[in-house]
């Protein structure tokens, strides 16, 4: 069994999509320059926590390790705005969650999805293993049903990982069980599926991984002596709520950042025209 995930970028977008549907993830090599990686890391270091937004910055409550986890960073520093619709990545994301579930609708892909979160995450030495999980499994199905060629489970949420380190096993890479979104269930303690075990994302700083919410994966222990830097961007079909805490009208868009946003960025931040349920 392989212990590291196959990280191949297919230049043909149809192939990239085909393997995303088959394995549950897609890889994009060298998306960010070294300068951009450094800028992002520095911006993450500068962020300060907002307690009501569920931010964390300090020693983790269930372990003696440092963790910084800051939500909705597109609203905190204009540097992060570019990662709302980073070139190349956003076209791919549009093709996987921008689809319209009502066949024949005239709504274009860019009008049918949005950002539901953007988190800056620094994990320090001593960070513990996560349990293998799905971020969200909206449609649990019997395996024989989900494998039927007539069944096409629509993807509602996908996450983009911008890796900001050269990953190695001791730094705590994300691990995936490729293809496990076709199990139709949560891992429930299993660590392999269909002959595939967990495989580490051993990529370089500036590389990007896009993955389905229903593929089995986990973050792993940081056994090194350095912090791991990760920017997570979560996207969903427009019908899925945005997760912008604090709730009950307490989240406020930062006007000075919004002024710098393009029309497409505003749209992805939630500036939709009226449609069903509005
Ligand atoms: O830390 C990672 O690499 C993955 C984290 C993750 O999967 C999660 O928090 O849901
Ligand atoms: Fe996860």
C-alpha cells in the first residue's frame, strides 16, 4: 500500500475533474510563488483572535500545544481577498460546486456558489492526530447504490487547502483515503477502504489540494519542532449557509476590504441577486 498520496496535476481540465470524481481530491502544483507564501505566513502571524468568532490563539485546551485558528480571514486583511477567487483554483471549484441542481436552469456556475469560510490555521509541535472523518456527508448511501453508474451524488461543499510549508511526515500532513467518498458512509473507526489506506499529502509550500467534503481524511500529529501553516477556503453551493461567526447579525463585513473586492469576489462573498427563498 502507498503511504503518500499521488499528487498529479492533470493539465486537461476534464481529466482533472474525472480524477477528482474518482479519488475525491485534485492537486494543483506551484500555485503560489515563494513571495506569496511568505506574505500569507506573515499575515497569519499578524492576525489577532476575535473570541466571539470562535478564534483560537494560544495553548490548545486539550493538549499542551500551540494553535492559532482564525476564521473568515478574508475580512481581516486585504491580502486574503485574493484567495476568495484565486485564478485556476476558482474555475475548478466552480465546476464542482457551482453546478445547478435544477437541470436546464440558466444560472451560470459563478452565480450558484459562494465562500462559506476561510480559516488561517497554524498548528504547533505537539498537535495531536485527528480521527479520520468526513467534513460533511450530506447523502449517506448503501455502497452498491452509490457505485451504480446511474447515481451521481451532487457535491455541495468542497475545501481548498493552500499549503504554506514543505510538508514532511513529522510536520503532520493531511492524510486521505483516496476514493473513500464512494463508501457512502463515515469511516466509523476504519482506517482503510476498498484496499486503500491513509495516504499523506507530502507536497511543497505553494501547492494546493481541493477535496470533497465526503472523502475520508484527517490532520495528523505535529512531531516536528516547527509550526505548520495552512490556509483553508471552504466553498459551497449557494443553497448552503455561509459560516461567518459571530452569528445573529454580529458579523460585519469590513467596508475597507469590501471596497477593494471585484464584482466576482463580492458575489463569492455572498452578494447574490434574489432567487428561490430570498
Ligand atoms: O489539519 C489538516 O491537515 C486537516 C484538518 C481537517 O481535516 C479538519 O480540521 O477538518
Ligand atoms: Fe477535515
